[in-house]
C-alpha cells in the first residue's frame, strides 16, 4: 500500500504511456467493482473497517488517472484504447447524446447517491457518538452482573470505540466522493475546451474535426473515471446504511422478503392484473407476476405471534392448584426467591427479556468469587407487591426490596432537576437518582449522569444481597456437594478431616462464619488442611474459624489492598488491653463484656473514623490482637456491618505497605 500511494503521486507528475494507462484504468474499474461486492457481503460495517482509508486511496488513484489521461489528450490527442472505446460507445456518433449521458451519470452520483450516503454517514456518526456512554455503561452493567468477563468487556469496549471511529471516518470519507465528482466535472470541461483549442490552434484541425476528436476523448475519459466513482459511491451507501449484522446483505434481504408471503402474493396478483390494461405488453407482466406468485408459494414465513400463542395454549397444563402435589410444592421454601410486581413480569417473559439470562450468569460469577454455588433463583410474580416494585427473599424471608418502574431507566448523578421523572435511589450504594423515560437516556448521559437499565438495577441488588446472606444460603447439601467435588481432586485432604475429625455440620459452621465476614471459601484445600491441623487439638468453633482465616491470610489481605497498600484502623493500646481483659468465654463463643460507657465510646469512635475515611475515599480495615478479633467483630457486627476486622497475624506479605489512617480510642478520633 505505501508503494502504491507513492506510485499514485508520481503518476500526477510524470507522463504515463497510453498502454500503461489502459491497464491502470482496467485495474481501477475492477477494484471499484470488488469493493462494491465486499460491501454487500460483509455482515457488519466494522468487518470492512479499512473502507474509509481505502476510499481515499481509490479516489486519489482515480484523480491521478484523470491527470494522466488529460496530459495524453492535450499533448498527443490520444489516451489509450479504453478511453477511445468508451467514448465511441457513449457518444454513438452524437456529441449531444454523449454529454447528456455523462451529465446523467454525474447527477446520479453527485446528487442522489453521494448526498444520501454523506447524510447517512453524518447522522450515523452523531448517533454513534451520542450512544457511546450508554453502551459503555451497558458493558459495565453486564460485567457487574457476570454476563461477561474482563476480557470480553475489554473487547466490547474496543469494539464500541472502533465503531465510533469508523462512523466518524465515514462522515469525512463521504466528502472525498463529493469532491471527486466536482473534480470530474472540472477536468472534463478542461479536456473538452482545452482539447478543442489545442486542436484548432496548434494541430491546425478544423472546428468540426477538433470537436469530434476531443469530445470523444473527453467524454471517454470522464466515463472511465465516473463508473468507478459511481461504484464507490454505491459502496459508501451500502456500508453506512447497513442495519443488520446477522448475515450478508443478499441473505438478509432474501430472508426478509420471503417471510412476507402475503405481500408477495398481492404484488404478483397486481402484476398479472396489469395484463388486462389495453395497450400494455402482456408477456413482461405475466413473467414478473407469475414469478412472484411462485416465490410466494415456496416461501416459508416465520411463525407469527398468533401461531405462537396457539402453541402456548396447546401446552399441557400443570397439576390442579387444589391437588395435593401442588399444595406440597407450595410448602417448599425456596432458598432464594425474586418476587416481581405484575408490571415487572415483562422483564422475565417479554420482548428482549434478559433478566433470567443475567441471573444465570450471576450464579457463575458469584461461584468464582465466593466459592459457593448460589442456589437457583425462583422468579415469580406477586400481586401483593406495590406497582413497579420487586422483593428478594432468602429462605422465605424478605431481606431486600426495590423499585424499577416500567419504561424507565435509572439516572444517577447531579444536574437532573430539569429532567422529568420520579425520584429514586440506587439500592446497593444508596446513591440518589431519578427514574426517567427511555427517550431521555441520551439527554441524561450528556448531562454526565450514569444511566442504568432496570434489569441491571435488579441484578446488582440481587448480587449484593447474595453476598450479604451467603452464609444463610450455604446448607448441609451444598457443603456435602463441595466436599464430594474436593474429594475427586484431593481425596487425602478430605479423608483426613471428615468424618474422622469433624462432621459436615461442624465444617458447615466454619464455612458459614467465613462467608458471614465476606471471606471467599473457594480455596477449600487450604481451609480443609488448616481445619485438619486445628481439629487435632481442639474442635472449638472459634478456634477453627481463626485457623481457617490464618490459612487464607494472603487472599484475605489481597481482597482489601488498594494498589498494593493496606489501609488500616488500629486500636489505642490501653483500649485494646481493656478489651482483652473483658473477654469472657460463653456458650455462644468468646464475647467482649466491657462496661456500657466503653462500648458506647468504642462504637462512636469507629463510626467517626469510618466517616472520616469515607470522606477521603478510603476503605480501611480494623486490625487488632488475634485473641479479640472474632469477639470484636461480633461486637461491631450490628453497627459497622461493612467494616472488616483482621488480626495482626492475618496481614500477609503481599501488602507492600500498611497505612494507618486512624486510631480508635475512648471516643476521640486520632488521625495519623
């Protein structure tokens, strides 16, 4: 390609022999035809992303051919056999006919195709750029919901950026074609006027001979340049007007037309009816009408909605609601349930419904993240719920509720006061937002708001709810399944622990405690090995939990790192000593029993430090002595649910730096 561009530049300066010019003109026409065919066969515009650059090179090549042909026409009165042959074919002995046909080609290219393609490219570029923030948010929502992984998200983001760049380039490339058409008119006029002048003044030809000779060459040159230009204009229009990426253009058009059987029958009947009009030839209309009827007869349209509804009605009904089987099914408590108000059912069973697909993807994502397989989510409608609301139930108990009004999206950000909508709140982080109509999505994005669709809101809420209640969702059956899966790969580890040292119930209790504190149990091998060692000296649940956490110290530390730095809150030494002295072993485990004043001061200081850290954008963990880590977590569990508590022993070496961002004392926040 670089050599070709340099050769094109040289063509504009150096003379080109007529024989070589014939070859280059044939190459130009063939290349333009090839580009048209490729434009028809690509499935997506991005599959031909080099088209804008190729269009520029082809336009430059065609202009170089025009310059070379003009030089030969004016200097030798001959520009090769191709131009002469095209001139004879078009003119057909009449200069007026040749100029009229040439003018018609220019009008078709310049006024019809080029202007239309340029307008479509301009609008496509504008809408593609306007839709970029929404597409990026949709990718982030799918990533958070587990529908895609990081690699797929990067590919989709790159594709969105490439699409914007492509349509922006097409908007500019369409101007090349328009400028080329104008240049063709000017070059043809120069060839015609200059050739006639040179023929009369320098070559001493008569006016008739000069007009005949140079008009033939001028029209021939214009024609061999306008045919490729017209083909490239058509290619531009085909590329920017593609609205389907399911298949190539021919397959899509044939499939869509053949699916409309009734339209084909009516069109064929209308063509046959024209045969009875007096004076019209009957054979063409008989052939066309008969052909359409044959195509309609062989067409296999897709099943319409009425057929689908009939098939749905024909589905065998389930058991009677009053039967014993149905009642027993209703008695079963589902581990995880998503209840939807009646107007939210289309999210599950409606056009473009993707909620169930996102739930399936969420199960895999949480399994890789937490190490436990989320139970199947039973999705059902609940007429008792208020309109546009949903509820999440764990073991039959409602634990979360939210809103998702139909026909809206949630815009999160400032400056939304002028947009009509209903005030709302993001259910996980509590961010203030507004439910706005779908048609206002682009306007909200231009204002800098983050726009999230209803399914993403529900999936994000469900994901956070499962993380919070993961321990309650881990039953004895799930622990047994995890143990059996581990036994297949590490049989010695499992046989050494259960049933010789610990029962499944005791293992479940340890895993439940880990999940309650947000610790992933994916590394079951390390957990089981640590429990095997600890259980030989004591089966106290608290000791087992701390032993498992110590084995998982690297992963626990890694989950709280920010750029390799661990941000921590520490206890003032005298306060820590007071808590150590207040520890008492009870039936429910070791508990801290300080005085009420000390408890109030401790909780107040923790709240102040958390607020100060949040204002600085920090997410610290509280570190303390190993002896009081678990009882301190129990003491803070009701008020500081999002504060992780680690012992000094759990800080792994993968934390390159430990930053103390605050000290907890008797109520006063001491900033370090």
